[in-house]
């Protein structure tokens, strides 16, 4: 059963920030985590601030060489947006295997990142795209690299009076190719047993000028496989380079044994998935 609480419905983002500053209420966006946690008795807030209807928090647009995604943008929004399709294939691929259509219509990008599950499916693609989060209070806004924002299992750098208003990542002029893959116990509506995303930029000769590889559900927080990334810089995506980068990505994983899979299984499959993702980058580049 749900505990009793007051439901506050701000009409604007600044009204929501004012309510948040009073430190008596917690935010609810799509509610797909909050309601589960309330029912489980994890917390009993006196009031919830419902930000789901704030149009100022929702939407995707270009912003000064970056793509900006409002914190209230839903996972379904990601699937139909042309800018996401053009610049963030990995994020679109993650959205397409996120939960089920009903959850995707409610669940928000801001809620997914603020909740900070190690298995949050938007985190690996956004880490691979080098995203930052924008956190607002009544006093102003700060930007934090996503890689620093996510600090542990359901822990972030967000202060209680901060609203995650947007996530943004740079648009590369030479074209970055990105892909995502998730492994679950079934094909739909599954929590990630593990996931990975890659984003690679290559020059005209096919040498990598930038490479980012991010892993989900393989450590207390989504992480970057930096040794694998470093190996790829300046190299062509040859079978040998791809195999070595995939091996290093597997080494970067710090998985646990749980009901969804053993640590050994997770580490081995990480290597397979990263190899497949880098092969896919090569194919996408060849077809471009
Ligand atoms: C059946 C089911 C299937 C699911 N499948 C998946 C899946 O496949 N992949 C996956 O990654 N997740 C999955 N989830 C988890 C959940 O749907 C996502 O984490 C979702 O993105 C949370 O977004 P929300 O808007 O519903 O957040 P809410 O539940 O509203 O909020 C989550 C947390 O974030 C805070 N918050 C929300 N918005 C903001 C903001 N703008 N600024 C600061 N704090 C904020 C809230 O206070 C709360 O602490 C699933 C959940 C369910 C119930």
C-alpha cells in the first residue's frame, strides 16, 4: 500500500525549485522508481513534487554545439526524435530495449540518471557520448560530467535542493558512430544483466581520433573502460585492435554474482558484446 503524502504540482520549473528548497518534499517524475520504492516502504516523504507535467523540463534541441535533452524527456520521446536518431544511435538503441512501452511513456531520462541504478540503461550510452548533467537550484545551475555524477549504487552528487534539468553532450563535427547493447534474461521488459555502449570518431583514413566505451550493471556504478579506449586512439579498427579493446573492456568490469548471472559470465559476455559493438561501428562507418 502507498503511504500518505501531499502531492505538490508546480506549474513552472522555478516554482518546483522553490518547493525543493524548502527541503520537505521529494521529486517524482514518471514515478516508475518512486512508486515502487514507496510501496516497498523505502521512504515516507511528507510530500512529493510532481514534475511530470513541466513542459520546460521536456524536449531535445541543439544548444551551442551540443545536444541538450531536458530532464523530463521520456524514454519514448528519445525513440521518435530525429536529433537522437541522427546523433545518438546508442541512446536510441538503449531506449528501444528499455522496459516496455507503458514504462517508456512515463519514465524520464532525469529520473533514470538521478535514481542511479548500476543497471540504468541510459547511463552507458550517455557516458559514451561524454555527457554532462545540468543541476539547477534557485541560486543557479552547475554542470557535472556524468562520469562524476554517478558515484555508487543509487548514489549521485545531486544535492537535495537540486533539480536535474538537462543532460547534454557535444556534437562531433566529424561524426561519431555510437552503438549500445544490453543482455537481459528475456528479450523485453528485462533489467540489464550487463550492458555496454561505444562511441567512436574516426578520421578520413579510418583511424580513431576519439573512443569511449561504457559499461552498465558491471560495477556499483556505470563506468568507462579507459584502458580499452586508450588502446584504440590512433588505431584503425582492425580485428586485432577490436579483440584487444574488447579484452581490456572485460578486464575493466567489476561484476558481482547475483540471481541474474555470475561474475564470470558477466565478464566473458562483456568482452563478446564490446567486440560486437566495435564491429558494428566498423560496418556503420563502411556504409556511411
Ligand atoms: C516494470 C519496470 C521496468 C523497468 N525497466 C527498466 C529498464 O529496462 N531499464 C532501466 O534503466 N530502468 C528500468 N526501470 C526503472 C525506471 O523505469 C527508470 O529508472 C526510469 O527512467 C525512472 O524515471 P522516472 O521518471 O520514472 O523517475 P521517478 O521514479 O519519478 O524518480 C526516480 C528518482 O529520481 C528522482 N528524480 C526524478 N526526476 C528528477 C529530476 N529531474 N531531477 C532530480 N531528481 C529526479 C526522484 O526523486 C527519484 O529519487 C523499470 C521500472 C519498472 C517499474
